[in-house]
C-alpha cells in the first residue's frame, strides 16, 4: 500500500499538466471577457457624455 510505483512518476505530472492547461484556457477566456466588458463600459460612458454635452450646448 505504501509503495510508490513508476506510474506515479507519469500520472502525477500528467495530471498537473492537464490542470495547468485547463486553468490557462479558462483564465484566458475570463480575462478576454473582462477586457471586452471594460471596453463596452468605456464606450457606453463616452456615448453618455457625448449626449450630455450636446444637450448642454
């Protein structure tokens, strides 16, 4: 039960690599979505400010 086989030398690093790849993919998607949301917010804010300036002027 306490023996470490050669399979551990393959299985554990492979599992960690798969987790790293999945984390990389999910993290990049989340970052891309957050960046797109920030751009939308900035664009909406700029359009709102433009409308306010036209109404005042």
